C-alpha cells in the first residue's frame, strides 16, 4: 500500500518534471531551427548520459542483465515516441501533434489494466477525461482528421504511455540510477543512428549560443533531472496519475511562452489550462478523504 505522504511528495516532484519540460520547450524549438532533430537529440541525450554516468557510477557493481534489458526497453519506447512524433510533424500541424501526443493520458489507465490488471480509481478516471478536454482546448488550432500524420502521432502517444507504465514497474525491480543510465544510452545510440541516416548533417552543425543553451539546459533539467525523478518517484505513485500530472507540460510551456516570448494565450487556451490544473487536483482528491466513498 502506498504511503499517502510519499505519494503526494512523488506527485509534486513529478509536477516539477512537467514544468521543466514545458519551460525548455521554447529553447528546443529555437535549437532545432538550425540543428536537425535527431542530431540535437543525440547531443542532448549524449550529454545527459555523461552526466548520468558520474551520478550513477557508484552503483556499477549492481549492473546485471535485467537492469540493462529494462533500460534498453525504456530507451526504445522513449526514442520511438520521439521518432514517430517527429515524423508526424512532417505530415500535420504541430497543434494536432501536441494534442494527440497528450492522449497518452487516456491510454495509460487502460493499458495498465490490460497488462497488469491494475484497477482504475474513479477520481483518477474522471481526472483523465478532464485532462483530455483541457488538452484539446489548450493545444488544438486545426481541424482533426485521421491521416498519416495523425496515425504516427497516435503511435507516439501509445509509446509514451508504455514508457510511463513500464517505468513504474521496472523502477521497483532494479537500481533506479542504472535504469535511467541505460535508458539514456539507448536513446543516444538510436538518435545517432537515425541522424546519420535521416538528417542532412549530424556533427557539422552551427554550434551557436541557442544550440549550447538548449543542449545543456535540456540535458540537465529536461533529461537527467526529469527522467531520474520520474523513474524514482513512480515507485510511490501510479502510472495513470503520472500521465495526468505530465499534461501540465503544455500548460507550463504556454505560460512560459506568454511571460517570456509575448505569445498570446487565448480565452479558450486559458480555460483548457484551468481544466488541466483541475484534472491534477481531482487525481489527488483522495488525500482529502472524499473519493471512493
């Protein structure tokens, strides 16, 4: 049985991960204007791997085949999600991609039940649907159809859902630091392979301020910190609540863009953001002892 105090602490720290991803969104956008996507992912995850190596080296005696295998599985899920999302962006609008990617929040509870027969609490299920409505209002600015781009992004959403689900399961069985390390190594290697085959350039890129700023900040905060916190804290909370909390990423991205880049936040988007915040509160409602009565 999860301790309520530990679960609440885990949820708050997972919220900081969503905020970190949202705040770094603009930096990544600026960087990939001049750097191919997979090349940037290679540099971001390689730098993160080096940092994670020094954080986790004292646990190297605990390395075993199970840890390596679990890390590779999570890395494949994570990279494949990035890859399908990137290909999806070449066929459809970014707003549609953002919305469909966010639908991982609705896949997580059902896939968790399918794989592990985990029960879905009524308040969490309600929060999931509130979050989906909020995501739609916050991110959508185009007409939704079901063509190649939408299909690829739907696969992306399922892959992100699987990464969240299996992170929760694997983190309880092996050393968290090593699990994150091998996940990052896997993403780095796959990013390099894809970049060499699909990007125009991999290493001959403009090493300008925007690149270094995005690579360093995302490596530290949006990768090492984010995946270490996610992996460690998912031991104390559920995959479904994690997915709901992660819908705060586009909220924090929109607020940060509004504050720093003077981007307009419409009334509809504002209402969507409020619904997502409400969803995270509904997911936590059991701490008030009023859910499932």
